[in-house]
C-alpha cells in the first residue's frame, strides 16, 4: 500500500501555500478579535487554532487515503451529509437568523459546509462515467440536478441563501466544465430567459421588494446597506500602504457585524492597504491555479473533475466573499477559505485541500 | 454510440482547463480593479470617512396614530419632544463638556453625570439620554453654544399629547415604558428597550394599530459628532388613526355632570352597540404618564380611596339593586309564572319563615301587577316572584341576558360580575343555598354583582326589542393619509331570552317609571322627549337587625348606598341607552336619574337638529 512514490511526489508547494494562507488568516483573526472591541474575544483565536489542528488531521487522512476510494463511497458520503442537513433542520440551533448549526457539547458544526464537498464528490463520480466530447444532454443532467437540488432545498430551508447559492455555482461550474451539449445549453439558457420574467411577475410586491433589497444593499440603508458602506469605508481607508497591524479596527469596524467571519477581509484591507491586499489576492489566485494544475496533471477523469470541483469551491468562495465586502455582490454569508473564522469551514477546506494533495501525489500512478 | 471520455483523453480536459483558467484570471482582475478603485482612487475620501466613524445610523421614531371621536374631533395627538443626548466618544473631554452643558442649562452638573455613569461598556457611539423634553429656553441655549459642546445631540421624538386633560382618560388610557416581559413575549415586534407602548385603555387594546414603523437615516457627522449631511432616509411609517364611537360633546357633558362624584356613566346606541360616552370618576390627567410622574404623584393616584385609576364603567362591580328587577320580571313573565293580571299585595313588608323582609316604601305599595311593580319599584312583589322562580332560574335568565360574564368590549381588565347559583354557593362557601337568600337576590342585593357596562348592554337590548349587542368602541381605522382601513361592525352577543310580548310588558313598566305619577323617576321627566328607565339604590352595607330604623340621610357618607339609573330614549324608537351609577349617591332617583336625563337631553338635542326647528319658523314667516 505505502508506495515510495507517494512521498516523492508529495505536493510540498501546496502545503506551503496553505501554511501561508493560514498564517494570513490567523493574523487577520487576531486583529479582528482584539483591537476595536470593548472586550477582546481571545477565545475565538484559540478555537480557530484548535480547528486548524483538527483540520490538519483531516487533511492528512485525506491525502493518505486514495482518492479513488471516494468514488466508491460517493453515495454513502452523500447520504450521510444530506441526513445531517435534515437533522440540523429538526434539531439545529438558531444563529444569525437561520438554523444552521448542530451543537454537540462544546462543539458546533455546520453541515452545509461539508455538504458542498459531498456534492462535488458525487457529481464527479457521475460525470466521470458519462462524460462525452459532445457534452451532456438534458436527460443526462436530470440525475445530477436532483442530486444537487436536494441539499440545495434543505439549505434554503435553514435559510442560508449564501451557501445555497454557492452550492449551485459550484455544481454549475463543474457541469459546464465537463461540457453541456450545445443544444441543451441553448435550451437551458432559453428556458431561463423565459422563466425568470415569468416568476418575477408572479411574485407578490413584498417578495419583489425583498429580492431587490437583497440584490442591491443600498435599498436597505439601515441594515445591509449600512454594513456594506462601513465595509467599503474600511477597505478604502487602507489606501496604498494601509494603517498598519492592529491600527485599522478602531473606528468603522466596531460597526461591522461578523468582522471575524464574513467581513474579515474588511479587517485585513485597512491594515495592509492595496499593496498588502494585492499580495493576498495573488496568493489566493495561486492556490486556485494550483488546483487547476493538479486537475491538469491528473490522469483519470474522476480525479480531474474532483480537482476542478474543489478548485471551483475555493474560487467561488473567494470571489463571492471579497466581491461582497467590496459592494459588488449582494450580502451573503460565505466564508473566505482559511481566513474567516469558522470550525466547519476550516475543517472542510483542509480536507478538500488534502484531497487535492492526494490527487497530486498519485498523478504518476495508473490503475 | 457515445464516445465516453475516460482516462486517456486528457487533451480534451486540458482544453477546458485552459478556458477555466482564463475565466478565473478575469474574475480576479475584476476584484483587483474594484480594490484599486476603492483604495487608490477613492482612498482619500474613505480614509477621511473612517476617521471618527463618520457615517452613522440614526433612528427615527414613527408618529403614533391619532385618536379621534366619531365626528373626527381630535382627542389625542403627538407633539415633538426635544431630547438631550450625549455621545461619549465625540464629547471628549467628557467632564468639560458636561460642565459647560450644566452651565448653559443652569442645572447642577451632578444630575447630568448621574445619567452617564452606568453605560461605560456599551458602544460609546450610542447616544445616552441626558434629559427628555427639554424646554424651549434650554433648547435655545444649547443650540447657540453648539460648537462649544461636542458630542451633544438633540434628538426630536414624537410624544403623546392628550388634548383634553382628565377627559376620557380611562377609555383612551395611557402609555408606559415597555418592560422585559413584554419585550420577550413576542406581542410587540419591532419594539426596543425604552420604547413606550399603550398600557391601559384604547392605547393598549389597539397598540398594534396605533404604533407605526420606525425608520432611520444614514448620516454623515463631523468631528464633533454633529450631523452635517443626511445620506439616506428610510421613512418612518406613522401609525393608523383610530376614530372612536364616542361623541365628544356627550362625553364632555357627562364628565361635567359626574365631576364631583365617584361613579361611572356609559351611553350606547341600542341599534348598533356603539358606545357614545364612557366616563369614570374620579379621573386623572393622562399627560402625567407621558413625561413620567414623580413618586408622590403616583402614590397619590394609587392610594386615593376613590380609585381614580380604575375604569369603573367596566372594572367596578356593584350590586345591581332594583335595576335587577328588569331581569327578574322578564324571567317571571317568560316562564309563564305571571302575566299582566297577576298581582301581589305589598303592605311594606314580607314575611318569610321567621324573618321579615322590608319594602323600601314603609307604607307599602298596595296591590300591584308587574308593570306597576317595576314603575314603583316594589320590593315585595319581587320577593314573591323571586321566591317562586328560585335562584337558579333567575341566574339562568340573568346569564342569558349577558350578566355574570364580560361583555367583550375591547378594553382590558373587564370584570365578570357575579350571578349566584346554588352550585356557586356550595363551591364558594361550602354551604347549601337557603331559601331566604333568594329574596335579596331578586331585588338585586345579596350576592349579585354587575358592572355598569353589563347593565348598559341589557338596557340597550331591552330598548331595541331583544338584540344583545356587544359594546363597540371602534368606529373606523384610517391610515395617516385618510384611507379607511377598517370599520366597526355590529357584533351580537345573543338575544334576550324573552318574547316580544314579554319585552313589551317590561318596556311598559320602564316607561311608567318616568312618565307616570308614582314612578320612581318622575322628577327626571323630559319635556319633549319620552324617556324610559329604572332606578336602583344599592345598599353598601347590610343593615343589622334593629338598625333598620336609621334613616339613610343620617348614615355616614361612605356607608350611603350607591345610586343607579338605567334609561333609554326616545321610548318608542330608542336612539340612546344610558347607565349611570353614583357611588354613595343615596337614591337612584335623585342622584343618578338627573344625570342620565341630562345626558340624553344633550345627545338627542344634538341629533334632532335644532336648525330644523328654526327653518320651520322661517318658512312660516315667509309664507
């Protein structure tokens, strides 16, 4: 079982990248929980470290185990995760307006994070068996659609619109990557173009207002609109070189909710300025490109699609989170990978990267 | 046959990957461009705004709905209150600012400091209230010295204004600060600590209608924390306006009539159930609750033996006394026990077993039938009838008339009253009912208890020939811009347990109370309007044996009986029903009936347009 080549081809670069990003995350978190708050919440910092520890174990397990096993166990993993989602709807605790956590003693987990990975795995398995050069027809897409919609609906019920949207984007990206047949794609786009206005007109006035407010935070100047303005001020105030470590959080950030989770980027930006944030963006871009490179190097379609799926998840979370705090996107709660505070997010990301490492390690091994 | 891609065809995948790569790069480019815009292009501006947290939120309270009478006469509105606040983070150095403020306002600095002391840990950008409702002079002084007082902000909040002090106080009610239980119970969504909600009366019953929706503003402030620009506003939505059914003219007149007495007077339109006036005396000034009253003032209200905070019209329970004879008469006729020919002889007393029960008229009424017994309020007639009926039958009819239970009028804390039955006595006292106890019950003494509004509902039901209408207080609800949202409806609580013949007989009796010699309310007769009614004199303390000879006039004031009068007019087509009770008023005929008469006169004169009379005269002169 234990092949010397595994160690030889171990992806140290990826590991180094993760360590770098993780460190950035801890620095940002430290700033978010100490300065600017009346009562520093040091405990969050310690908790995050612990989660990194747990995540590290998961990551090691993920690359030690052959990723091909995931293909075999895909459905089991999927059902387990969906079951967790159902459980959280029945027994979950409320927080931040939705019911998304399961509390097990001192630990609370968020099943919607892990479900993303489960959906990626199960889609990768399905697509790897059925991928053709021409692309998927609508009939082919029926099963993946259902596989995606079940957890989607459960997450929407919580309600956690951000993660639900994310799930759709990830699934969509993977599907488009493996190619949808041109005609089917046309049908999909066409039906979307027709359905959206139809649905819009059938909505009641207050529902329309809610959606518009969601899409344009400025329509809610006392709520989301205010948070985005404060976020933009925080980011913009960084200017070129930033205010310096721990010096950015005095003012605007005392008014950002979730500054250690969704808005953590707005803590980094004023302290490090354009120069620092550009660096961070480049590092994140590098991570994504690395994932794509691993996909490129992989010899089997399951591994390739799996790698693409995981990379898509990383990409979309980065894009949505940073886009949101800069006012480009509606306000949704999507964690920034490795940087936002959140045990389930950290562990899921570590396991995902572990899988990537596993794929990378085995690129010269054939069945 | 489909050509499945398996392991070998990685070229195809690689092509796709390149495409993905480009998309990713473009996405990041977008992010970088946006970042550049925020941090480099607009960087200066944002840096400026980030100093001092220049963009803030201010809350804008919604004006509460107005309360008006049925004709649109304004009874309660809102006025602006200037509240002085301090924002600690902007007011540095705090001591100096507070000292200066104390000087300008001519107020000892310690008072102001006391308000600030506790909230240290709270976000220091939140305004802390120093003084509510500062007067014009203080306002002027502070505005003039604005630049000397960083961190001092004036917030303008709407405050309740009860236009007519002491008037309709129990009906309209008052407001108070929301407490923790109310905040947590979920009945008051959108309310925060420090908000005022209706606690009594209409203000409470229609809280959700009257309360608007708070709004807010995004504002930019300068280094002193003072607003320099309003960026965005979310308008506060004013509450809806309530039109009550009361006629303020009648209400005011009635209040004058009851001014120096303790008691209650309620009036209703028998056809619709709309309450035309509701007065409870003594009253209080609701405006005292708006700005918070001193401990002494509150103690004075709470310990006053005449209980000014109680709405006697719905909360106070009294023995109905002779007014109850209406119910007993109705029961006896309907049960077929008696008819108009049945008579009893009243020699001034009635023997029952080994006890003697007296009639209020010493010499007795002689032989009377039910109509005369009502008109002259003969106790002996009803002792006889009551005994024949039995207490449980009386109770059955009384409950069917709506007594012994709340009427359902939309005010909190309505009392139930009490209609005794044999079962009740066993449960309450553990003893069986004695036959002799039915007799006082039949004349409305004994264990019976009713509220003025219950008796009003019964009076109105008799007046309109049998429909027991729930007393209504709401005429209509309108939005702030005049759109009618809801109208009051006639709600039936049931029908009187009596046929039209029975009612006709009872009504005849009630008419004779006022309009015949010998009727107990003959002095309350009106010239142009035919009124019908029933007097009642409710003993406050039972008279001991041997004390029965003490005339009532010589009793101490607080032992004198309460005076009731029920009335409706005009007798042939009633437009108003009235119930008056004067605590310790002694006789229903002398204390309560004149008040009812004047109320009716006021209301009907208004209704029967005096101009009609005038125009008839001018026609004559022209013709």
